[in-house]
C-alpha cells in the first residue's frame, strides 16, 4: 500500500489540475461576424473599418513601402575604441507610384541616413536602453526629415524594420 500512495496522489493531483483548468478556462471569443456593435444596436454586426495609415495621403490613393537594399552598420565608439556595432534595416513609406524615384536616389539617401545614424551614435543614442520610445521617435523623425530633404515630399515616413546591437 505504501508503494501505491505516491501513484495515487499523483493521479489525484493530475485529475484536480485538469478539472480546475477545465472549469477556469476563459470563454471563447465570438467570431467577428457574431460580434455586436457596442455603440449601437445590439443585433447589428460590427462593420469592417477602412485602414488609415495616419499620415493624411492628401488624396494620392495611398502609400507604398520601399525597402532600402542593404543594412546600415553603425559603430558605437567609446574613448576611441569601438564598443559595439549596431545593424539596422530601413524602409520608406512613400506616396504611391514613387518607388522608382526612391531607388534612383538611394545612394543619396544612404549617405544622409548614415550621417544621421553616426550623429545619433556619437550623441549616445545607442547606449543603454536605446529602444526607448523617445529615442526611437527622435531617430525616426531625424531620418524622415533628411529623407524628405534629399528626395522630396513624396517620402511620408521612415520605418526601422530591423535593429540589433552587438557589444564587442
């Protein structure tokens, strides 16, 4: 009997855990078609809303995304020594139909982007918690500003698609 007690306790614990999990499980979410409109008639289904990019496209018909071909490698220098390397990939949100114009100006864009990224690194932007919202917003704003200066107003926004830091 003493040898069966651990087995009985294990089975009892397993059954109790399974029962508790079954009884405490969350209610399944209703399918989108069955969801109700919280602001109106309880029987009316929720209508799909159009997706807005939030950038005011001024009636141009939308935006396209242009991936900059190569990654950017930015050294983080401390006391004349390279302390880390930051690798970053960028994409541009541009007015529809301007993709080819962006690719034609890519060397100029890379140059101005690298200058902003080097300045950001030299100011300590990639030190510590470098992914804080304020730091990332200021970097994005600076990149967007120089992109619009180099290419024109067809650049809507700059997107940071990949970001990695490797300490050396």
